[in-house]
C-alpha cells in the first residue's frame, strides 16, 4: 500500500515503569498536552464528545509538528483509506439508480 511505501521502518517496544518517559518522550508530551487542552479549554469533558475533543487535539498537534509536510501526509492517508461504511440513504448500494 501507499502507507507502507511511505513508512520506511517501524519498531515495536514494550517499556514499563519509570523508563517510559525516557524511551517515548513524544508520547508523554502529547498525552500531557492533551490533558492540558481538555482541562483548560473544556472544564468538563462529556464522554459523548470525547472523540471530537481528541480529533481537535490531533488536528492541532499535526498542524504544529508537521507543518509543510502535512498536505503530503494527508494525501497519503486519503488515497490509502478504504471506506467501511454504508450510506443510509442508498441502503448499502453503490449507486442510486
């Protein structure tokens, strides 16, 4: 797939305890930033809107850290995405005719 071509290398690690912030600093920074955004901006998070809050956080995070490369990453994600839903209006049919 296009994503596999774009990603040259990936590694999986299991890290526990106090070593986690040292091995995965960006993950902990992102989690800390998300917590700050949620507590400062929303003052009370409703579970029904949690996905929207996370979507907003991801958008802001990507905008900040990917800058000029964000459009290229969006194109890769868009062409790699396979829709998994059926439109209610058409009862699962691909066309309306």
